[in-house]
C-alpha cells in the first residue's frame, strides 16, 4: 500500500506520444498492482491461525480492503495538482482485484505453495 501511495503521489509519466498507448499501459499496470495487493492481503488473511475466520471470509475481507484502498487512493489523488482521481480508475483497480480473486479461488492448491 505504501508503494501504491508513493507512486500515486508522483507526476504522470508517459511511455508513448499516443494517448491510447499510455492509457492501455498505465491501466494495465493499475490492474496488476491491485491484483498483487489482493494477493498479499489474501496471503495475510489466509495465514491467520484464528479458527473463527472461515475460508469465504479469508477471500472476502482482502477483497473489501483492496477495493477500499483503491477508492481512498483515488481520493488521495484528487489532492495532487498533477494527478486526478477518477471512479473509472477504481473500477479498473477492482477488475485487477477480481481477476486475482478468481485465479486464487480456482487454483488455491497451487497458490498455497506461496503462502
């Protein structure tokens, strides 16, 4: 979360003169960073030894936290003169979170090797 906060405070950079290319590259990076955030949050919740926390809760709580962080990060960007916070970016971040959620759900036995 600290890394995301740091980079969302920086000025925009470009990788191309074409706005479409920049959009695709940076929105793909948004999805990847929030997919990784969900993975790390899931890893933390999954490894909790508390028996009261069910498996569905171990999937759901990181999802909610990652989405909440995406929203607060976009809100944070509205205070930066060189950035803009948009609901569209929260949706894009949530797509990355959802993709990782689905991947882990379908491949939990494989993912357990990294937990």
